[in-house]
C-alpha cells in the first residue's frame, strides 16, 4: 500500500484547534471566518473592520460570564466553528 491517497481515501480529522497569531490587520480574523459555519465571539469589538461580505453571526460579550452563558445555554448546532 502506497503513501499516495486518492481524494476519496483521505482521512479527515473533523476536530481542529488552531491559534492564529500576528500583527493587527494581518488577516487573522478574515482567515478564521473562512472556516465552516463560523460563530464569532468579538471580544475586542473589532468585527466592523472585517469586510461585510465575510462577516458571520457574532456575539459581542461584555464579560467572561456572557461567553460562558452563550456556550452553556444557546443552541450552537448551526455552527461548526467558534472563533474567539
């Protein structure tokens, strides 16, 4: 058995954790929003800097308790990706 796989034979890990780090305006948020069905937690109130066409559903928490409230009490089944 060779190492080359056909596209239908690829093993795909559905759970991915990623940290994007970089200077302001280096497209970190826009890159994150390209993920499947994202929900953005706009902690720094900066989502308005993202092109409107790329924005997604967004939570703008005022404190840590509001983040926990969303994670524990909201229906997140419409989202595949959480962006903080």
